[in-house]
C-alpha cells in the first residue's frame, strides 16, 4: 500500500472530523482492462499440434492461432521450474534462482530454488493493479522443504500474488488420484476415476468456478487466470477414449513424424494479420517453419506421442474464456 498524506480532518469532537478512506481502498483496475487466460501445457512440442503441422487436433487453440499470432523463434530452459519462473516474472531463470528444478536446488546464487521477492510475478503486478488473480494447476516453484502443511507459505501461490489457487505444488502428480492443494492447504479430489474424474477436467472446472465467483460478485473486475495443466508431463495417464482416438497415429516413429510435421499446414498459415500488418504466412516461411519445429527435443516428442490429455481439455478450457471483455 502506497504511503499517502492523510487528507481528512481530525478534531476533538468526532462530529467535527472528516475521515479519509482513500489510502485504505483496494486498487481498482483501469476501465477496459482485459481478462487474461494464461494457459501452460507441459512437455509439449509445438510440432505436436495440428496448427503447427502435427497430428494432435486442437481446434480451439487452432482458432486462436488463426486469428492471432504464432511465434517461429523459440527459446527454452528445457526444465519445468526455470521455464515457469521465466513465464511468470519475465526474467532469466538464473536471476530467479531457478537454474534447475526446485528438487535440484542448491545453496548458490542462481541455483537456490527461491525466486527473490523483488522479482515480481505477473500475479503480484496485476493484483496490485486491481485484478482478481487465479492460479490453477501445476506450480513447481516451491522448494520441497516448504511444501508441508506446517511450512512457511512465502513461496506458495498465495504468497506470490495469487488470491485463489487450486492444483499441486510439485513437479508431477497422479492424473487420477492427484495430491491437491486449495489455497494454502491440502484437499481431496471431488470424485474418483470410476465417477469420471481426471485432473485436466477438474482443473478446467475449478478455473470456471473461480472466474464465475469473480464475475458474479464484481462483474466489472478483470481477472487473470493462470491455467497450468499437469498434462502432458509424466505420469502419462489418459482417458481411454482419447487413447483409442489416436491409436496407431504415431506408429511411424519419431524420425518420420518429425519430417512430416516440419511445416504448418497452409490452412493455418494463410492470411491472418499480425500487429504490424504483416500476414502470418510471411513470418511462417518454410525455412522458419522447419527451424521452429526442429527445436523440439526427443523427450518432448516422445512425451506427446504417449499422452494426448491436452486434447480433451481444450474445449472445456474455452468455456473459461472472457465473455464480457
């Protein structure tokens, strides 16, 4: 809270005094501030999706790609915690103390596993700008020795700017029987797999609930929803209908799949405008397409060919998209 001189009036008689509530009011976002749905899909190479020439159908993501931007120049930290620290702070992983995953942290600068509080996260910045901030899914930015119920919550999501959180703190969790956290404490899953439970769907449902809570109580308040799926990280546990849907599609093996998906389909790379007025097709030349897809590691490709749990969640995630902004 910024310091501000008291501008009311204080007299001996309260009836002659004038309060000043301005210093204590919560921040209010600027009019027209957009809602932000920030989706992170784990261990997924861009060559996996059909909008980049792959075989996994992502129709909702494809519509976004066709009307927006897709990038052809990628940089990767190749690990979960470093990547997430960069995505949330806009700073280099080593500046965040995240040169490794939190499980591999050591007591050295750049490798501590603790993001300095002065390295503000987007959740902290937008919260202080009047946004509702929601974190859903995989966190993986809390050191293992601070994940217990009795631990300090300084590195938990609610300690870093998120006002609500539902997900898991570590690197991975069982997709059928996850270790879940609600805000600052553990919670059981709402139902079991025999009743149709899967973590990806649960995360989307909870995101919709939290967003609805904001829109019902304060329709004019913008929100940030950081939705980070456990998929497609191990363990690769996928609903049977999606295993059946893609059975045999990747039997050609890694090398043939890579060569066949080295360029996005022309239907996704035709005439979509960019902010600078250029078409997507200009930025997606064959050379750049190949370069963009060739950065995918064998580990990422092998992960996505064994797990397709991102596909069924795209339609559900779209339900959480902003409606009034």
